[in-house]
C-alpha cells in the first residue's frame, strides 16, 4: 500500500494594522487638543479705535470715498463715474477709502473705469470690529 502525503498548507500572512490604528488615534488626539485650545482661547483684549465721522481735510489727497451702493465722493465733493478721470487729471496716486466689509465688486467697478489704470491706487479701509458708535 502506497501512502499519499497531503501537501503542506501554507500559512497566510496576517496583516498587522495596530501601527495604523495607533497613528489614527494619535492624530485624533492632536486634532482635538488643537481645536479645543482654539475654541477656549480668551477673546482679544485689544479694542481698535473707530470713528463715526471722517473729516475729509485730514485724509490724504486725492481721496475717493466709495460708499454703499456705488456713490463716490472725491475730496469731499460728489463725483459721477463719467467725471472721475477728468477730475483726477494730473494726479499720479489715488487713495480709495472703502468699508472693510464692502462687497469686492464695488471696488472692482471703480478700478475698471477707463483711465484708472494710469493711477497708482492705494486702498484705505475703515474697519469697525463690532464697536458701538
């Protein structure tokens, strides 16, 4: 009688995921520590000064104030879009005063006026950080 030998069963290698799990747990701990410190941070102790009225005489010249809705005031006088470039003839620099939270499209409309590309435009903003007037 002949004996038949069964083939040896190969042991399958088991993947060890413990290192990956440890890394994920450490990342979660770091994430919650970092966000917890941000959430519990004390409020800023710095109060920014605000003004309720700006006197045009104290601003640099020429200053273009862009108000909500697109109205413009150049050096204290109302100016129309068509007359703006003519009123700025001979000027090299223009200071544009606009609210810090004004929609960007209002500023872009002013900068898109024909002839404005010849001026050096410096943006001046007034930021009101929730202060009461």
